[in-house]
C-alpha cells in the first residue's frame, strides 16, 4: 500500500465532501486518524487534516484496496504534502 496509488484529484475532493458531510471528528474517528498538527489541505479556504484526507481518498479511488489506515503510511512534507501538491492542491 502506498500513496502512489492515489492519482485522482476527484477522489481527494470526494473525501473532502465526506469530511464536510459528517464533520471532522466523525471523519477522523471513522478512519482512525488523529488531528493534524502541521500539514493541512486547503480547499476553498477551509483546512482539512491532510493525512486523513489522503488515506481516505486512496480508498475512494481504489475501493478494492480501501482507505489507508494511519499506520500504513507517514504524513508530512515528503509524503502526503508532496502527493497532494502533485494533484494541484494547496497544503
């Protein structure tokens, strides 16, 4: 499992939609993520926990593999931030 499997900007936006629909705390609890401390995805001026969004987006894009869990990958500049920026997002 890797973030390399996340290639669809639309999958990220669908994860953001779920985040907005159920709320931050419910989203993080549902997928087992903690709150971000340093890296946030910014969409239309709103901040989102970048690692959680990326992990869930991978599952949106690849339902056969499902969402990545927090222990499956590390967050931060060299991983999540770089991947989201490569898809055209602000982090």
